[in-house]
């Protein structure tokens, strides 16, 4: 059985990102490399929250980002997911204004996904938040996926580490 990965919006949108700033260019290259060389080692998942965020506004690369979802499995946003997302907001683990980041994390936790792949290092793959998230999840009886960026979730091709 392959490890499972929840792919958050920032990852699929990075693959065909047309911005020319150095950070966006680096994320695009790293994400493309991960998609081409690593994804086969994992079972990939997304949620309707990814679709909603990708459809929120039109942008170059939108069609390409949406087409990547065809290669993944949709995880449902259940009442349990909504409740966990709200708990994250109430415990100040996620921003109170938007539900997106809280929902991504809740979907990954409720569905017991191994990894949450993201470029969102402010609210999700943030080392300052991870322990707080683990404490909340322990209280809720949930496992916490490993939250990381594509460059962090890579095996060694030579050894086929996965």
C-alpha cells in the first residue's frame, strides 16, 4: 500500500504558475519535478475545498491546475470535517476569517492521510503551529499528517526509496 498524500491548492496551482518572481519560479520547478518524479509513489487525494479555491478567480494555469485533479481521489467534506475545521478556528490554530486552510487540514486528519502537501508555510506547514495542531488533534482523537512542501517529500530516485 502506498502512503497517502492530500494535495492542497497551492501545490496544484504552482505547477503551471505564470508569475515571474523568484519564489514562484522555484516553487513551480520543484512542484513540477515532484509531480513528474515522485507522485507515482503515493496515493493522491484532494477535496472540494481545492476545487472551490481554484475556481474562486480566473488565473493563467487554472485549467491545467484543475486537470491535475483528474489524477486524484476526491475526499468528502463531511460534518465531521466541518466540526474539526471549526475546532481549529476556535483554538486559534487556523485563521478565523477563512475556512480554506482549516478545511484542508481537517480533511487530511479526519480521513487519516499520511501527508499534507502544501506551499502554505504560514498556516499549514509551519513548524510553530505543528505542535499546537497535534495537541488539538490528540484531544479530538485524530492523527496528524506530516505537513510539508513538495521539496521535503521526495525519495531518492537512484535507490527508489519509496
